[in-house]
C-alpha cells in the first residue's frame, strides 16, 4: 500500500504559510467549547445571546486580549449580516459625457471592522485557528465576487481594477493562505479543509482544492479513507481531467471497500473511454490494453459496460483478421 504524502506543501508556493502549533477549535460560525480568557468570557456570552452592543462594551474592557480581539471581530461580522451597504457617492453635476456610475462598494464598514479585529487577533495569537478561519470565511465571498468580475471583464475585454485597490486584500491567494493557516493550526478539524476545497473550486484554484482533498485523506484513519479517496478521484477525473490519477485514488479506495460496485464502475468507465479514444486514433494495441484493464472492474457481464467491452473486442478481432 502506498504511503500517503504530507500535502501542505502543495499550496506552500501560494505564499508564506505559517507553521503553527495545533489547537482545538469550533467552527468560526458557531463557537463551542473554545477556552476563552476570563476577560473575554462575558463578551462571548453576550454575543451568543445576540446582545451585540453589550458584547462590544464588555470586550472593549480588555482591548488587547487575543480572545477579546477575536470576539470583537465576531460581533462586527454579525452586525454586518444585517447592515446595509453604504450608499454610492452622488453623481457629478453636470454629468460628463460617457459617465458610468461606480460599482457599489465591495465591503460594508462592519466587515472592515471585523477584518481588522481578526487580523489583530492573529497578530496577537498566531496559533489561534479560529481567527484564521473566521478571516477566511469573511473574505471568501468577496474574493469569489472579485473572481466573477475579473472573469466577466476578461470576456468583455474590459480591464477591471486590481483587488489591491480595495481596502482589504481579497485575492484568492490571501484567502487560501488563511484557510491553510487555519488547518495547520488545528490538525484535527475537517472544517478548514472542507472550506479550502470549496473555495478552491469556486475560484478555479484547483491546486488549493487538490491540497484540501489530499489533506482530507491524510486526516482520516486508513480504514476510513474510502469515501474521501473516491471524492478525490472524482475531482481528478471531472475537474483536473487526469483520469489515470483518478484511477489510482479509486483503486486505493477499493482496498478498503473492495465490494464497492459504484467505484469499480468509475474505474471501468475511464478505461473504456480511454480504449475508445485509442481505437478512434487507430492505436489498436493501446485500445486492447485498456480493454483488458477494464475487464476486472466489470463484474456484471450483462451490463452496458460489458456490452461495450465485448463490442470493442470484436472490432479489434475483425481488424486483426
């Protein structure tokens, strides 16, 4: 059985990642049993009770405490959920020829406050996974929006302002680094790993998503890796367009679930597709090899896959006559 590699280096090239010691955490959107300093405990409890202004007042009694900084960020993020966007600036008068109104503001003031407190919390306590994750979750929708705007601008061949012009860095690199720092800081939670995968797919950062899949497999006990291995294989087959790498993951999954017909069928489909492509290019030896590869993964000899296999075998036989 192959050894599963440590995967964090897969995204290290995206930026300077922090090598952080482990700590347990709850998802940033739902604080659980996180140990909180006494100075911030009252504010945390008021936040969870929905008393946001009272929570801020309590937390500001210890303004430099890392937990207080984190929960002040949480309060402002909560306020941002219902706050309106600031109004657009008034149009100049008289209107210049060809005037186009500026786009609506990307950030609410409350979001900027939250981001600032999360960054201060990280600076005060770099090993706190929840602050990294909360910052990533705050910035991810904005990074996705900027990605969509850039894609639309590229289609229209109309340049868009760089994300660096925004008051907060909303680049995909920034968000990926935040998720990576969160998962490094908490080697047990799957939340930052799942979010890294989701975000990587959303903004077409397949390198980040793949690192997340590998990390998800690494965090499972070997006997529990079948499902994440299959999901990783699906990603490789459907999104990275790497069928041979996908087969490798599927076969690893079958070690732990050898009777999983759905996964066996995925392997057979890939081999049959490769055989058909080789046949169409008159690479008959390659096609024959791929057909042989597919056969062990087609247990039902009455299935569509079995009929496809027999059809191509017959075609190859006729060519060789």
